[in-house]
C-alpha cells in the first residue's frame, strides 16, 4: 500500500469490505475495501483509504490481501469459509460485525468489538499462529 503509515512498524492495516460483507450473493466476492491504519502502541486509528481488488490481476483474494499488507479483516459475514485461506496468509478475520468502518476499527483497536472483546490487538495479530487447517484459495 502506498500510504505514509506503511513504513511505521507499529501500524497494522485492517480491511473492511465496502459493503460490509466479503461475499455478495449473487455477485461473488467484494472488490472494494476500506483499509485503516491502526497504531499498535496507542491503539489509535489513523488514515482510512479505499483499496480495489482486481481479480484479473490477482485472482486469489487472500494472496492480494497479503501483498497489500493487511493484518486482518472485519466483516459482517457469519462464519466465513474464507477464514482458512486468510489464516494461511497470516490474516485474521472477525465476522458478524455491523457498523460504520471507522467505528468498527476503533472498537477493534480498543478491544471492544463484539465477538472479539476479550482479544487485545496483539492477540489478534498473533491469532494466526494457532493450528493451521488444510489450505484454501479465495478466487473470484
């Protein structure tokens, strides 16, 4: 990603699908993502940008997210089967979330996100270290 925060080692990038959901039946996977930079030292949300996934250039969404430097995804999906593919790329997923992007990311950064309230930023960042399941690929 081409933001000034990219060089800051204390910044993680959290993606939120533009319409809230990774999967948009019958249209397929979301292609627009809000991306928020979160300072892990202060737990403050910085700049929020929009990134566009082009499946013609990179057909694998989880690989594209890794290349963009995303640490995690917050979405409204319920029990997304894409979590395995994201975990394989060291990207965490928090589903079943509703709200405005800035509000969701701020709640995540403060540890107050529904379903993730017991997790700190550091626990979420390291959540992918658990047991890995067989690989999956997210493609358009």
